[in-house]
């Protein structure tokens, strides 16, 4: 919602209604005095009912309308308008000073509704409640209360259409539960008015307790319905998340699942290492064009990691700026107005956190924390399982010393690229995209081992593998083929481009000063060969054989420290 337009609308409506109330107070002669005792009773009743409010999206539902309608039929229009102002404005300001403008707008809406209905009733000839029969009174109060309900939602519809050109998410649920609340409050209002004229103040005091209890019970029932529906979604998400082992799929399902539960604008999933010294971004999702940089939040978390690591409970920051919590995300972006912090715990060990943000104030509910905590426990286990799966998978396909892929993975990758092309015309087949292979071998590596020891040899292997990794693309498959030999599969790359890459690696190694474990500086060189599929080789086996032949005949036998292309 456009915040400036919203503020202008709220202030205009609030000030207009306040001025209207002052004019009616000065010039409306329909009341002679205000029954202060009754006014105070209704005020206390209204504030207590206002406090037991039920939040559904951007809507607050409660039974305080009983106090307002009761005031109208007993005290008259003007006292009721002041009652509305006090209940809405004073209560909201004491509770949350940031909502002063919203309180002014909400009060203004009801002031206009009651003023319009009052003069509509006068036009129809209604003068005073006591002049009507009891049955007619009941029918009239019901019609009046239903009219308040309808006009309230008409005003809400106009407000959101004018400001945002659309209704907010969850407005239909708010409408339905507001309708349910009116089914309860309208009969209670009729009973209260009738009992007041029969038993005076004592009736209002006693029945107020009944109304407060009914309001609490109504809120409890709705929350139980809400939690029941949310837990069904949590179960579905948990099944979806636990069925995946790939970390990327797991985190993607978690973020989508959280959105199904809590309609956020931005969500970030972070993982901490065992010592909580490193913070890794696992995934993030934005549902609105918010200007939020994941890295800025990551940096902020790292700077506050000491305090975060000690805080293992979730919380809501309705207004992040100046929040009582240490996590003030408004320092990162002014678009973050409210947020949720949800830790990820496994056996009471903090392994990460979920950060949810919205560009609206009070966007999140306490009920959201309940279901999010349940989902977070499942998500944390799923993330750990995916992490263990990834580590196990890496151990199976990665070389323990260098971290590059091992020989087994190299052969399966080579087969995957070339295996589907054995029975087709390679020059016309679309799957047979050009693939090149580089094979590299460290020159005189046995001499290095014999002279400086195997620990130095292992160090050289690791250092060389790092240089190779820095000079290839993410799509290239780099492996330790065996001993001091390395291979690089380059998809969609011809031999000329592969040669340039291999030469860049060779030159980088030649120019690097390597150190032994004793700190001595030594020079290392490599030799290599390049071949291409399907231009030269017709299978993965021949592609490897041709690259190997190019290395030995073109480089090793001609002085080493060279890269050679295969020549048929």
C-alpha cells in the first residue's frame, strides 16, 4: 500500500470526523446532559473489549461495537461520538504510539457511520427508543446494528480501493468472522438495552462480564480454527521437505511453505557453522519489489552474532525501528517495517535462523510464531539431513585431499556427456554438443616427493588444484584423475578455447612460487593435452585417450611445461 496516500487518507478522514464531532457537540440540542456514570461504565467496557481484539490480516475484530451501539440508544449521538474517539484514539495511543494516525482514521470511520445512520433514522421519523414497542425496538436495533456492519465494510472497501486499488489478502476471512461476531453481538446489544431500562446499571455491569467472556471465547474458537488449518499446511510442508535430500530443493520448499503460512514480503534462510563464526545464506525469497540486499543482512547478522547465538527464542518486531529487540533490520533497509526472527535448533543447538520481513507495520501475529516454530523444528532437521546427505555424497564423488571430483565421478560425467551419441550421426545430433577435455600432469612430481617428502607433495597437489579451480567455469567438471594427474571436462567448448584455458592454468602454475612444509620456495610446472568431441573423438573413451596422447607426445616428450592439442 502506498504509505503516503494511506497517511493522507487517514489524517483527512480523522480530522474531518473530529471537526464534525465538535460541530455536533456545539450545535446538536438532542441531549441535555451526559450520564457520566453510565458513560464511564460503557467506556471501561469498550476498552476492555477493545483489548481482547482478534487480528485477521490487517483487520482487528472485537465486541466493542456493543458498547458503542448501547451508548447510542441510551445516551444519544454526541456522547457516543466522544466514546468512539476515546476508545479508539486514547487506547491505541497508549498501547502503540506509532498507530496514532490509524486510530484517528478508525475513529473517524465510525463517527461518520453513526452520524449518517442517526440522521437517516431521523428522516424516517424515529425520535426516541422509549416511544416504540419492545418488539419493534428489538427489530429496529437489529436493523441499525446490521447497517453499522454493512457501512463499516463499505467504508473499508472504499478505503483500500482509493489507496491501493485492491483489497488486502485475507479480507474475505475478516469479513466472514466479522459477520460471525455480529451474530453474537447484535442479540447481546438488544438484551443489554432491554435489561438496562429494567434493572439499570447493575444489568450493564453483570452483562458486561458475559460479553467479555463471550469475546474471549470467540477469539479462542477462531484461533483454534486458524491453528487447525495451519497445522494441516505444516504437515503437508513437513512431508514435502522431509522427502527431499538435495539442500537446494529443501530450502526452496521451506521458503514456499513459510509463505503459505505467513504472507511475508521477504524471507531469508541463514545457516551458522558449529562455532557460530560463519554465517551462510542458504536461500532467500522476495514477493514484492523490496530493495533488500541479502549480503547486507548477512553482514548485520555477523556483526551481531554474539547476541544472536545466545537468543534461542523467536519473536515478532511489529515496528523494527526502535524495537526493544536487538535485531533492528530497519538499519539495513527503510522498507523493512516489521519482522519475525525464528531460530533453527537441532538438539538445542543453534544451526541457523529464518528472518521474515514486511513493509507493513503489525504484519505478523502471535499465532504465526506458533506455527512457524513447529515448521522451523521440521525445517532444521531437514536441513541437517540434507547437509549430511551432501557431505556423504561429496565423500563418494570428491577427492579427499584436493576437494576436486574423483576418478569415478569423472568417468560417469564423461559417459553422461557422450554416451547418448553412440548410435546417431554426430554431426547432426543436437545432444552431441561440442565438448573438450583437458588432461594435466605435474612435471617431475616423483622427484618432489623424493626430495621434500610426501607431505610437501600433498601440499603441492592442493595448491595446484586451487589454481586450476580458479581458472575454470562453474559448469566445467574438474577432477583428480589419479596421482598427480588432473582432468577438466568443458561442455560446449571447442579445442581452441580449451587450449586457451589450459595455457592460462599452465602459466599460472609456472608463475606461482610454491612452498614446502619447511617454508622453502620451489617451482612447479605442468604439461597437458587437449582433445575435442565429436569433431575428433567419437566417444568418451577416445576423447580421454586422445587428450592423454596429446599430453605425452606433444608435451612430455618435447621438454614438458607445455600444452598440446591432439593431432590425428
